[in-house]
C-alpha cells in the first residue's frame, strides 16, 4: 500500500499500477479497495 504511494510520487506509474492491482488481488478491506481503485483510476487516466 505504502510502496504504491512511493512509486506514484516517483512518477513510476507502471510499477504503481502493478502494485495496486496486486494489492486488490489480496482482497483487502472494503475501505482500502475503494482507495486502491481511486488511485488506479487516476494513474490510468494520467497516461
């Protein structure tokens, strides 16, 4: 979770997207799913 945020800050979008997708695959709590989906959408829209 924190690692994905670090990559976002470093403009490493591809790595951040991979980490968010891997995180979602772990079935985290619903509130964290929403946060991860928001970040994923923002990263994908940025491209």
